[in-house]
């Protein structure tokens, strides 16, 4: 199978579905990653910007990513980009890979970049004749839980990551600038708490939870 993870920012993919990515790759599936945005000066340093793609590829190597696509739209400024342009860029990646499963951020995330990527990803992944595809949305710590009562993340699909959770943690450690100390939601401790919580909902030791948006089987 071909799996595509669409992440608004680097580290979203690890937080949302790092364990699932590692699980897929371990069983021989092809895992692709699309990073939608990039940092820019003067808001971020040249050193940070130069190092970011290296972190993405290192984390991806731990999780078994076959190829990374960088779209390089401005981070925290996706609302300044014509939606047609974002739709087209994501459609280009989807059409090239022809994935069986696509993971996208949650519709109700606090960060507007996440919400815009959700909308454009659905446009880009519209049903096409002869194409089977499953679309799931993932939760991102420090974004999904702060989205408020509207468009709450209510999971209906669980992936057992008991055997790959350590790889998820190892991949997150690569993003040194994003990793925080407990009790920050982007800490290793809270990542484990969430995995245990989601696991308990499905009688599993550790799990990642998703919302199934659409599935087409042919």
C-alpha cells in the first residue's frame, strides 16, 4: 500500500501519526510525507531554516518514510495564499503518489494553517473514477485539544502502536526546538499519556486515534 501523511508543519506528522507511520513501513508499505509550509526570516533564523529539512528527513528515516515532499508555503501565513494554489499543490502530490490512505490534520485544530490544509486536502483528494482511497484526520497535541467545542475531534478509528511507540518518541526527539518539558503538551510524557488514553479507549496498550473522513473501496 501507499500511505501519504500531509503535515502543515514539521513535527505534526510525528505527533499525529508517527507510530502508525512506523507500523506501515515496518510491514513493507510505502510511506510518503508532505510538509506544506516552511519558516522564513526574520521570524526564524537562517540556521533554523537550514536545519529544518534535515530534521524532517532524520525523523522520517526513523519512521521509515520513503520520500518527503516540501511545498514551502509560508508557515502561519497560509491564509495569505490563494486556496486554489494550495489545492493544486496538494493535488499534484496526491496524483503523483496515488495513495491508498491519506492522513490529514483535524478540521477543528486551533492553528489556522491546520484547518486550511484540511480543507485543501479534501479538495485535492476528491473521488476520482477508478481510485480507491481512505482519508483519516489525526490529532496534534497543543492544537486539536484547544480547538474548542466546535468541530471536536471524536475518534472512530484506532491504530495499535504498542510495538512502534518508541520510534514515535525517537522521531520527536529529533525536533529539538519543538520538544518541550512536562507538563507542556508537546512533551514526551504527554505523548505517552495520550497514547495510553487512546489505547484504553480501544482495549489496547498504546494507540493513535483518528477520525475516518471517507473511504472508497473498489
